[in-house]
């Protein structure tokens, strides 16, 4: 009947398929960029946390606030000297904590 070929229809189908593949590639590129962005944000947060820990190290160094992961630091003590028979306790972070108060005003806890 009609002597026309199916080539224009196939060309339209091929064009639709190429457009679908292109959209898929664009979508994958956007997803990849989003993942890279999230990874950079995560790394920035980790870096900021490390900086905060570095700045907050004096507060974290007290035994009450020390992490369990940092407990081994308290175990790392110098060996006994040749004349020592008893290991003395570590020096206090604040000299006034383990001394009797000199006046009633000093009975208050020191401010930190």
C-alpha cells in the first residue's frame, strides 16, 4: 500500500532513546556531585571537631571528663626511680584542690 519505510519512526525512537540515556547520565552526574559534596561537608565537620577537641584539650584532660579512649594516657607513667619504693600519686592539676583551706572563704570550690 504505502511504500514508505519505517526509518522516520525508528529515528524518532532512537532520538528518544538517546535523550533517555543523556538524562540518565545527567542524573548520575548530579548524584555523584551530591555525594562528593556530602563527603566534603562530612570531612569539614570531622576537621572542625578535631579542631574543637584540640582547643578543648585542657577541659578534656581532667579525669572526670576524659574519654574512655584516653584512659591509657593515665596509665602511661614514668617508671619508678632506683630509690623509690612506692609510686606517689600524680600531681594535682590545681595545687589548691588537695590542700586544706587557709581561710573560710577558700572553702568554696575554685571556679573554672
